[in-house]
């Protein structure tokens, strides 16, 4: 047993600290460590098993078992007592090990002489890296203090494994688990292939000082950090914007409950009294929590564990005294940022020239950080659950924005395959760039206007690079979302003038402010809504706050002096809303004219068609607007009652299904009979197959992400659009379902050699 339960672990940890500082070869260091542990715990055996990349636990050092079995004795993950501990990430404390159903006899070790057994997992960020074991001949049950002491010692071994020191001891052709290749499957949010090195957006605090010299001092540090953390949470709860009931408050209430949890605090204090610093104590308890979290199946409990994990990260940063996010100046030249979640402004803080990709554990394809990343030409993989815990800063990583795969520490053959894929994409992009000056004319002589979506100044260089005719959708809310305070009228005017100048005479269609729903601005206090996508947003908000809309109208009018201004209103539900917004625009025109300001030489006023209610007001809408732009993302979501951020229903209905295609055809026909231009902007326009369908329905102007311009132009150059229209109309008019429209379109493309 431990001679002095208070002093024993601290004496052992101090000796281990000395051993880790000595200039020893890895095997000698490990051998001395197991000897020290055995002596301190009065154990006849102490052994260290390390997990290899092939899922095998290999004996790396032992005191008390047959020395010749080192690097020969092996157990698979889940096999024997050692394999069970590694798989469950839970300790095993047995007085009669051989009677346990999981016991596996390894004759080369000579362990049949020993009855009692205590094994603990060697954990890092919740991952099992190996197992630490002590054994005795006599039957006995190890005390809770001894279990605690061995778990604390296992942290030191986890750092040895993570540091790469034990790589020297691996047999030829073998790798340790921490360095093994891992593939995480998420969802493809933005196309492209990124090869680079991991940058953690919320970097883990690397605890270098594990062992304390003054228990009382460390307990006081922990107490002060917890106090500051609790005050911070209370402060957030008292803020007006989350003072009401709702999801945000529920999360913070959970944080407050965890921060005051006596069981958690007691575990932290016990770890400190066993010799750890406050930071190391938090890391150890957090790692145990993560290990349990990874094995939970209940989604509610997993989310609560995530809250606990996030709270521990906050406490670690409080103790270490630094902020949350990765410093831009520490960037590698080929960086892949990995984050649990991120705002659009945070992405823009990183140096664009070094950014090769983004991986998110959360978020949706329509979130603004994804929109910004797409505009920057950065591949994005989302919903890659647990990816941050599997990575270390600087790990090699490949992300595939086409199939949603994240390859961590990829094998050589995978890396070579993706390097070739990247080269192939580069060659295709060269081919698309060669089409920049080619007029977008179908094979049967129909001219198609290809425009790009934008929202920031960083998007504008791609106007020339992509060969787009103009900007079919400029999202003005992005300027508001990345600002810390409401942009003043003068700031808005300067921004819009820069956009117009960089467009260099090409048309720009400005969409007025569309905030609300998932588009949150930090300085705007909006009421909590049960369903914000259907709530107080866009034109609804703007008409209730007319000063906001009038300021934006005035800035747009002044920025467009002497040139054409195209402005459109989002989220129109009734034509009367469009009329009310036009009245505000006319007031600004009259105001500027009265004071001698130069006005735009031409003013076009349009509407976004996103709400299905407008389908029963189409002729009235076309008469009121100079042009109409279909927002296919929201229109499909509202028409089919599908939350695109919900994985359970996001793919339930096909955007190329008959109901939605018929609806789009009705819009085109309404535009034709009223002589009102109709365009479409959204994800649908940016994919060759669905873009081909749009042309078959009669759309002659579409807007998409800049990267999609080349593939869409390549598709339409070989398309006989009149033949396609006849085939589609026949299929849409035919009673009954028949062949799915997606399949029909694919067959048409194959038959007519249309490149998709």
C-alpha cells in the first residue's frame, strides 16, 4: 500500500519529474518509471502498455514480469483486462484478476503468479493511448487513493506518448495510435481539396507544468479561477439579450450548474493534493470526462458532456491566462483551421494567403461562415463530429469538400492520391479559366447571363477571375455581421462605393439588409424566437425599423451617383411590403435631390421571391417590380417545410423533384407574360445538373458562387436548351410521377454528351 496517502503520490510525481528531465534513452526512462511506481505503491509488478495504430496494446516496460516479454507481449483492443481498460477508458480494480471473465493468459509474461490487479487508462483528450498496471501476489483490493494516484501518474505517461518520445521504440512498420491515420466523415459544405496542417481555432492549453510544489497555492489558484469563471457566467446570464427564457439561457444555466458542481470541484482538488498543478488537475478530470462522453449514445447526455468539456476549456484558459482563439501570426503557410463552431468575422481574422481549408464540428451549409469561406474559395467540411479531439496542432490533414471527408495524418498513398486530385482540379480550373472570355451561349443560340454571389470586398477579385457577367446577389448584411458596432451611413456609403468601383462597370444587384434567423449581429438585440427563420427578419424587421432601411437606401443612392443602381428587397411575403419599402426609397431619392446630390442614372427596384405566398400574387408582383430574383435556398425550404440544417430531413425531398420544378416554371412563365426579368440565385444555380434544369425551365440569368461559373459555362456551351425544355415540359406535364426528374435529367445529359 501507499505508505503515506497524502505524501506518496507527491513524492512519486516529484521523482518522475526528475526522471523526465534526465538525459535518458526512452526505454531506460520507461524502465526507471515503472520501477519507481512499483516501489512507491509497494507493488510487485508495474507495467506500461502502449496502444499502436493497428489497435494492438504492446508491453513497452515492466517491473516484476518477464523482461524478455517487453515489445513481444501484445493484446488487441478489448482483449484481456488490459484491452478492456483501453476500450472502456475506465480503471479495473480486482482482488482476484484471474477469475475475471476478460482475463487473458500471456505465458511469456509470467503474470500467473499475481492475484490482485489495478489498471488505469493512459488518456489524452479522452483518447486511450495505453494502460498502466500494478499487480501483487496477495489478493487485495486497492484503495481509492491508490487508484487516484495511479491515474495521476498515467498523465505523465500520456505526455511522453504525445511528445513522440516513444516513437524510437516502435518496431519497424509500426506506428503509435496517436500518430495513426484517421478519417472523419462529415458533410461537404464548400467544394475543393485542401492539403495542409492543423490549426485549432480553440487551441487546447498545453499543460507543461504537471507537478506542483505548493498544494495550498494551487488550490487557491483553482478557487480564484473558478470564482472568475462563475462571475463571467453570471454576467452573461444577466445580459438583456439572454435574460429571457430560451435555448441560450438554458445552456448558460447548465454552465452555471456545472461550475458550482461540488463533485467536479472535489475531483479537481483531490488531483491537486495528489501532486498536480491546477491546470494539470483540470486536464486530467476533463480527459476522463471526454472518455466517458465518447462512449455515450444518448444525444442529450452527450450534449451535456460537451457543455462540461467546454466549461473545462474555459477554466483552463482562465488558469493559463490567455484568450480562446489561435493567433494569426502562428499560422503555418498551409493551414487547415479546425473548429467546433465559428463566426464569419473570426474566419476573416486569419491570413487568407495561408488558409487552405476549414473543418467545423457544427454549423450548416447555409451558415455565414460557410458562405464567407465559399466566397474566399476555401473548401469546407461540416458536421465532422469529434474531429478536434482527434487532432494535435501541426498534424498533417487533408480535407475533401466534395465528399465531406477529413483525413488526419494521412497515409502516403492517400496523400499521393489527393495530391493528384488537387492537380486534376487545378487543371480543370485552368480549363474553366480558358472559358472566361467565351460568351455563355448554348448550342442552339440562347445567351445565358452568368453572375456571381458576393457579400464582402474579398469576393470582388473573383468577378474578373471567374468570368462572371456581374454580381447577381450582393448580401449587404455580411458587412453588418462582421462589424462590432452598427455601420454608420458614411461607412456603408464608402463600402458600397468600393464595391461599385471594383465591379468596374459590371452590374451589381444589392440585396437590402437580411438579418434575423441565423444571421445574428452582435449589437442588435432581437427577441428570442421559437422559429426565427419564419419570424422577425429581413423586410419585416426593416419596415418596423424604417430608419435602418432608409439609412441603407441613402448610402446606396449616394454610392451609385451617376451609375445604375439595382436594389432588391428580401423575404417579401405580400406585395404591399414591396410598395411600403419603395415609398421609403422614394423619400430618400427626394431628400437627396432636394439637397443637390447626384442620383443614380438608372434605378431598378426588385424583389426576392423566397416565400411561397407570392406564388398566388405573381402577376401583381411582376407588375410592381422591375425584376424578380428567386432565392432558391429559402423558397425550397419553405415550400417543402424542410430545415436544411436538420440532417434528418435535409435530404428527404429533392430540389429537382416535380413539385418544386413546376413551381419554378410557373415563376418563369409569369415573368414572360409580364415582361419582367426573372433570375435565380442560390445553391441550385451552382451545380451543373440543377443549373441545366433551370435553363430547361426557361431561366436565362442565374447567380452562383464564383467557383461554379466555369463548370456551369462548360455545361451550357454543349446544351441544346430548346430540346431540353421540350423534354422537361413533357415530363412535368405528364400525369403521375413516371421516371424521377433527376434521373431523367442525368439521362438527357448522358445522351447529349453534356459535361456535368
